[in-house]
């Protein structure tokens, strides 16, 4: 059964009743699964409900390897906003497996990716990332599936897309524009479950 999140009420970013309140992310969007379909949500609405971290909250070592402004960023590096939009388009939440899949997808989708990039990303993300963000062999199964799917998607270099220009569109529409297929993503979720268990 597919869960429909589009019927949920939008969460107010900052309630006017409490001017100092901090926006809380939508827990259902943070824990997307293979059975979740958020395709009917507008990109901007889903993004506002999904966003969790500011760029400054991302550890230096991760920014060094994954931020496009870094001189040593890996192929497919994307700014945080683009990264979060890709989480939504790829129907992924915020677990380390989700992160690994999304990073793998952006790297695999980049036309500059070479095998040595994959090797060194795995080495450095296990050695340099803070414990809370560190990938292990189990996470790399999701990463490898992400790389594979990124390579399969015919539209290349999605890490360079300014997704804000599509913010008024539904996620499903944007997926179709960029040849991201929810059924294929769901099959990859199922493959990942088998590989990591």
C-alpha cells in the first residue's frame, strides 16, 4: 500500500502565535520509505517540510568532499538545498542509508565520475566523517545502488540543476521531467533491504 502524504496539512514554518518558534521538520517526510509516494506535493511545500540542517550544521569534512565550492569536492557535489531537493525526488529520508543513496546518485549521475572517485569517497567517508555521519559497508550497498541508478538516469549532471525554478511544480512532474521513475526507486529500496539485512 502506498502512503499519501499530500493529504497531510502543511506545517507552518513559523507560527505567528509564537514569533520565536523554530520550524520543525515533518517527521513523515524525514522517514520516507519505498511505500511512500509524495509525488503530489509541490516541491516547495515538501522542501519546507523536509529541511533539517543549515549549511553551517554540516561538518567541515563533509563540506570539504561534498560542497561544490570546495576545491577538492567529488564529482556530483551539490549545495545543501539541491541535495535536499534530490532527497525528495529520489523518495529518500534522512537515515545514513538514505544519505549514501543520494550521494551515490549525484556522483553516478555526473559525467565526470570515474572508478577512483568511488574508491576514494568510500575510504574518506569512513575515515574522516564524524561518527554520526560515517558510512560503513552496509551503507555502501545503498551508495552503490545510488551510483548505479544515477548512471542509468538519462538526464546527466542533475547536481547542477537549480531546482528552485521547479518549486511550484509537483514532485511527480519534476521526476518525470528528469526521468526519475518512482517504480524503479521502489525496486531499488527492496533490493537495498535484501542486501543490508
